[in-house]
C-alpha cells in the first residue's frame, strides 16, 4: 500500500490509499467535504465534523482499524451515505432501509438508474410528473432500461 500526501489543483489535500476500500471511502468523503465547503481543511477538522476523534479517523484512513458499528452508523448518518456499513459487513439500520433493498441487485440497479435518468431529464426540460409529455418520457426511459409498460386502469 502506498501512502502519499498530495495537493490537488483544487486546493484540497488528500491521502493516496491503495487496496483498502474503507480507507478509500474515508478519503473520498474527506475530499467531497472539502469541495462542498470550498475550503482547505485538515483531517482533524473533518474528524470534528464527523463527531469522532482525530486519532480514530487517522487509524481508519490508514487502514489500521475500522470503526465500530455505533461509530460507523454515526458517521453514515452525518454524511447521509450508508455504504460504509455494507463495506464493513454491518447491517443497515431498519430506519435507513429502502423498500428497493429486497429486490434482486440487477433489477434494483436498473430501477435506480432509470429513476435517476427520469429525474434528470424532467428537471432538464422543466417538466413535472403530471404532464402527458413527462409520462411519455418516463415510459420511454423505463423501456430503455428493460422495463415494459402496460397501461392498466385501476
């Protein structure tokens, strides 16, 4: 594993980590946080933002340890991203589970991708979901992702 301290042209500092998905997750979240705040901040400041000790964050970033379930949930809630729990083999709290979680992974991913595309296109065109044009776009996008539309009256 190679570790190096680099400064990006966007004036965000980050650590380069290889072969450790948990370390990479923390580094990416640190970078995202710096970009969102448009500031050059230390890892200690990021740790304070997360509500964890800077030494603990340092051990997670450097791959020497992983956060406990309780700390991981706290961090995930703060960042609104629960992928860390899955990465660590922890269960996602019931309150954060989506009804889509029980679907087969391929189906769920296609459904999520189609939904994101619909949202993007409707926003881009300034449409609401109620218009006939929006309905046509939704049908077209979902069919593109392999879903079949059948008009049924309820």
